[in-house]
């Protein structure tokens, strides 16, 4: 199925009866290779205000397990996300943001399994208590744009032998979106683990791995094809994807960019090679 046809089919499935009726799978083929995050300007370190196991509420170090912070104002309104609009969000240590309440859950049943509307670039059991683990940051100082970064974070229980780095970008209605980008972006750099110990994992793998996607809090959602399956960390490693919200309020992937146009020097070499080939062919014919 062509990309434009696929996007239209996804939007149509979500628009039926004014709400989504199931879980829609986003093909892994929509991911675009990259070796960089959207930005290296991370902003403010998250200090938790609530959460589950070892949330370390109000600990100024920001190190925690299953903690969250919120509500945090966007500074704009995220309009028509599954038919609702939100002026603030909860930042959850476990690789996602939610609306209405924080989410201490650490084992995903798919993002659509969350009890609140959720945006999850990598919903898994992040644990930043290990000495080598980085922290979670949020940047709401940019007009009409919010950036959240999980910077070299470890996994439960306090493991820091493998680390993941990923980023979420959310944009408000007044943001001038460049061609090829979208309203919501997921960016992943080096991803070395996908499962915490309490999710049945061992050494960062096995059990119930991470989920990537969106949910409405009512068992409906969009998830990346490789979600909750072994190998999801390798699928997203060094990739990104942008989404726009459809008229139905559901995320639709932005088509991957076409291959870069060759530089003029490349054209010169190409045409020069063709000319030489033509001359060689003509010489062969007159022999």
C-alpha cells in the first residue's frame, strides 16, 4: 500500500463513528534513520512530584524509579488529541507523558493500555538511580514547542550497564512547521535496553519489552509495529518519526523524506560516465 493511501486509511479508520475503535499499527518502515536528537538543548531537570516505587518525591537530584512530575504547562494548547485539548501534561519517568494524571506504571500493555491519554516515545521501566544513568529533562521555554529528553537513562532495578537516549517533541498550533516535519516527533539515539527486571526482563531484554505510540486512555491507540516485542530497541535505535494530528484527532505519520537530490558535481560525473559509455559503444559498432 502506498504511503499516502496508507495514511488516508489510518485517518479513515480513526474517523469512523467519530472515535477510534481499535489499535492501529504504525509500520516500522515509517522510521527515518538519524544519528542525532532533534536538539541538544535539554532544559530543566525533572524533579518528581509523585509516583510509585522509589519515586524519590522532591529529591533535588531527580533520580527516581516510577516517578512523575506535573501538571506542567505547555504554554499553548495541544488541540484535538483524540478529540480533546490539553494545556498541560504530566512527565513520567517511564518514557511517556500523560494528560489528566501522572502514570507510575512500568510495564506497558501497549500505550493504549494506559488509564490516561498518553504519548509514549519509549514506554518502559526507566530507572535513573544508577550512578552512570542520566536523567530526564523538559524544555518549555521555546514558544509553541515542548521538548522532553530521556538522556542516557538506565533500567530497573538501578541498572546502568546499558543506557537509552530518546526525545519527544510536541508543537502548538502557532508553530511554523517546516516541510517534512510534524506536530509530534519521536527521536531515538543509542538504545541499549528495552525491558526492566520487574517486567520479566533480564539484562535489559526479554519479558514485556517497551511500547512506542499513542493512547486515548480508553483502550484505543496507535503503536509502532515492533512494540511489546523482542527487538524494539534495535528497531528504533538511531531513527526518528514525525506525526500530524488528523481531523479526527489521531496521529498520522509524516511521509519519510525522499532521497536527497544529487549535487551538481554528481550529475557531471554521471553524465560524463554516460558519454564515455556511449563513445565506447559506438567504437565497438564500427569495428
